C-alpha cells in the first residue's frame, strides 16, 4: 500500500515509501545500542622516547629553518577571507530537497560549526574586521568557545537511542520503513563531552587564522603570553589545538603559558561562571526550556504525524523529534554524515533553529534575569586589562587568586586568548550590553520572529569567537584611543554602552567605553541575580539579562 511518494534528488527518480506495519522487517535487537571504539588497542602503548623511533633532536638534519616576518592581514590585507568550509561534513539535503539553496548545517544553533557572518548581520553593513582606514591596531582580546564535541552526558540523542534499543528488545519489537528504515539497524556511535575530529580541526584553524590576522602584534610582547582555559577535557584540547595552530606543533609548548582554571562547583572562574551561580542551575535557568517547549508543541505535531506512519512499536513524541534533529547535528560533526538530517524539511529545520534560539534567549540570553550576572565577571576582567588596574572587589565569579597575580593575570601582552563555553559567550555579550543582539525581543513562543538578531548559530556556534580590537585612531596616536567588538567576523554596534554613539565601523572612544562599561558592571547585581529567591516575571519582558529592580520588593 503506497502511503507517500516524492521525487529523489538524483535523476528525479520517484521514491515510494510504505507504512510500517505487519510483514515489515523487524528491527535488530541491537538497534539503538551504543557502539564505541578505543584507540590505541588494549595493551598497546607508545614509549616516549623510544630508541627505535628517535626524535628530531637525535636524528638531526633539519634543513634550513629561517623564519619570515609576521603576518598582519587584519591591517594590511585588502580583505579577510570568510570562514565557510564545513568539511569534513557532508552537506545534508532536506526532506523537501531544498539542500542546494538552504544550508541545514547553519540551522543547528549552538551545534553549528562557526562560519563568518555577513558584515551587516548586526546592523553595520559597511564595517569589516579589517582595521578601519586611518587607524592602527594595538592589541586584541579573544574569547572563543571550544570546538565541536559529542553530546553532553544524558543528552536527548542518547535517550532516544535508549528508547529504540529498549523497544527492539521487547517481545513485539519495533519496525521502521521508508525514510526511517535505517533505524532498524542504526546504532548510537557518539561519545560524550569531548571534542570530535572536526572540533580539533576548528580550533587549530582558528589558531592559524589568528596568527595570520594578528601575528605582528607579537612584536610588542615583552614576555610569553598567558592564555586561559578551564579544566574540562574538551577545553584543554581546544586551547592546545588553538596554540598549535597559532605557534606551530613543534613550538607551541614553549611559546606561551597555558593557565587552566578549575571548572567545578566551589571554584570561581569567569570562564565557567554558572558553577557559582545557583540561579544558573535551577528553575530560573530552566525557563529557556520552558519557553522553547511551547514552540516545540506547535512545530513538532505535523512532523510526528508524517513520520509515525513509518515506524510501529515506538510512539514518537516532541522530545523524540528534537532528539532526532539534534542527532543529525551531533552525528554530522562527529561522523561527517547523518541520515537523520534528511528526515526534515527546510521549514522544520527553521523551526528547530528557532527552538534553540528560544532556549538560549530565555535560558542563557537577554531574557533570563541571571545571565548578565554570569558574564559580568569576565567583563570586569576585560576592563581590568584595559585600565591595567587590579580588581579589588570580589563579589562575582572572578577568581581573586588569579586576577591578583602579575604572573597568572598579566596586563602587558598584546594578544589575550580565553577559551570557554557557549553559555558563557552568550552571557558575556549580554553583560557587555551589546543590545543589538536583543533587538526585537522578547521573542514570541507561538511563531518564528523572522527579523530577530538573537540567532544562536551566529552568536555561540562551535568555535565561536568574540574579539575586542584595541585601536589607535589616528594611527599616529601614542596610545590606544578606541575599541570595538567583532563576533564571528561581524562588527557589533556598541550603542548599548553609555557614551558610545552610533559609528559605521562600530568604534567607541576608549575612555568613554571604559566609563560606560564600568557603569554597566555597577548596575549588574551579581549577588541578587544569582542568589536571591525570585520567580521570572510573566510575561517575561526582560531584555538585558537582569532581574528588574522595580520588582525586587515583590520577591520572596
């Protein structure tokens, strides 16, 4: 019995899908099971040093090794090449075959790999990462996210796999056909938490790109730079990959100092501020899921109706649909390809993207009252670097031991690099009061707001990077005069900072920026927003990541 037909992409050959039902092949008992592989093989280790494989110091004969001059593309090149390559991901098609004009990969929110944004993404169409004409660059402060990773522990994709495996081992089992037929023998090949090969590649390439753009700034260095990351495995790997790309694989270990901040409850770190903010780990934080679930209840039922006819023995839910869409992203960044991607139409992928945007907007963005507090510690550190003044007030996530040390937190270096997570990057842009990202908010939960700026694949994809350029305008100025922020190659307006007027290049007078940001730091009440017992006001009209001061007397 024919249930559904469509045209295949190649040769426009008709494809016929049949209902799953009696007579269809039953799924294998291993369907949904987890499969893993560990290399090197058990019992095999590398001896270092190994006399059978001497290193270069023993072999010698290195050939000529003169170095050239430093690159400075950000100031000297006519253009900056866009980062667009998604290799080794096979670009997916959509269920309605719009893959040639619609890029599914860029609809995965925080699970998308970083790509260069159009210059006008945040409202400055004539701005470029290149140093504005007449200016010179003095220093950069880079905050980046780790590269592509496996799902976090207990993720939706793992739960969906377990659901399938449980169904496959019942007496009735389950059976899938048509576009879902692959589920009969599908296994869950994803690990948890650590970087995938693509993730390692992303950070290495980010290091290379940073060296080509800003390498000449090293001429101003008086000592080896101190760059920071946290203690999680993927964070350390990301930081080391970045350094290897920046300095070279044979030289990076002796070219800089890697500061590793402990990421765990009980340890202050601005790179993992959620660990010390109770309201980042309770119903306040879960409000993003609450809001996104409202949208999921609207967009997933038609998908369930379409796909349920192809699987018996498993009742699909909204949670399953979201898990399948997430599995598409995770398998793609880990394995290069996923058959889950082709199950959804362009419209359904746009709906998933909005689901993620809602989750972050209300859980880790401007619509959540505890988010500015989570980013304000890092903003304080940036101001400390800009003013070369030690932080003396410790009532946020700032680690007093680190920032009080001339060794661990130096001021006089031309390139600062900090590695963190997606939710910290979104918290920092909120704490910085980059209000253009929240324009159009609050976001509705019953339809997609097409003109929104809060798009998570733009703000916090894998390997996202937020760069502060410290500039002298005019170039002859003896000291830095201006600052601007660039997010994934798109300049962000600073009009949300008091004292920073509109500027076509996103520039703000440095003294005015420091003063305006210090006022922002003062208005964010970390202790209240992170520790107070309050409920999010309904409707949630928050757009600056703080609990409304006017409502404080109504809290418990």
